[in-house]
C-alpha cells in the first residue's frame, strides 16, 4: 500500500544536539511538507518542497533545516538553535498542483522530547 | 490575512446523537476547504474536501459538510455519532497554487456512552 512513513515514532534529544526526522513516501507525490503540532495550536508549517532540489520556508522555519535530494524523501533536521523543540512533528505529501489544491496525505508523526 | 477559526475547543456528545463542528475561514478568493480527523498519537486522515460545485459535500465515515459562502463557514456534521468518532477534528483552508494549508486549532470530540 502507498503511504508516508515517518521514523522514529519517538525521539529524544539532549540539549545542544541536532536530530533528524525521517519522512519517506511512495505515493509518487511531488510536494512534501513538514508541520509542527503543539497542544491547542493546530498544525504550523515549518518547510515545504514542491519539487526535488527545491524547498521553501514555512511559517516557523527558524531552528529547522531540510533537504530534498530525492522525490521520495524529505528529512527534517531540528537544530540546536530551536529553543523549544518538544512537539509532535507531522510530514505530509500531495501531488504537484497548479491552480488547484489537492489534499495532503499525512504520516503518523514523530514525537520529539528533550532530555 | 487568511485564517481558520474553530470556536469549540472541546465538545462532548452522547453516542447516537447528532454532531456539528463549526469552522469559519477568512480567505479572499474561492477557498479550498478540508476536514481532517486525528486519533491520539496518529497522523491526520482526510474526511472530506470542498473545491467547487455543490455546497454540501459527503465524506468518509458518514460525515458531511456544508459550505456557506455568505457566512464564511464550512461546518462538519454527522447524524448519529459512534463511540469510535472520538478524536480531534481539524478544519483547513488551502492557500492557492502552493497547496499550503492553514489549519484551525482543532476541536476535541468526546463521546459519552
């Protein structure tokens, strides 16, 4: 079955460390997205990519970095510059769109906690 | 600025009762609207979407939503709630060609036996 795989499901980070969250999709989607979810705040867009080797900052990109070297993969690095990284991180993908919007498909998320 | 408001943070209904979850949006052009559901510790699942045409859209799991342009609303409804519907529900609006979404803050639904 096609879908989006996020790993690991739980991740712990020490102060000052960078950590990388994995997101892989086999839906043949061009566009991929990273969201951060905090209680009572809904989902906020961190980064998105509409095509390989290209990505754009979302609403809360500070302290995060991404790469898009392959169509299937869109890893997110939470750097030590992110002062409040504890959150639930969701990856999503969608077909590339022109003027219309297509639903985004979501992975099951990674919960990041600070030790 | 574009925004989505879900006025109800938490709703409790009895099993078998009807349900309506409210969503109001602010968007200059024709909106693309979505409802997603999230079970604890899981990702989001698409319930239904509105792009154009009929203002009443049907989704999965017996849910429907009605788009009312005059009220800038896209409320989610279900005639008879099941215990398995207990989850958090998110309304979202699409932001044009980039396909970025703006999400509401969610409504947590509890179902009483």
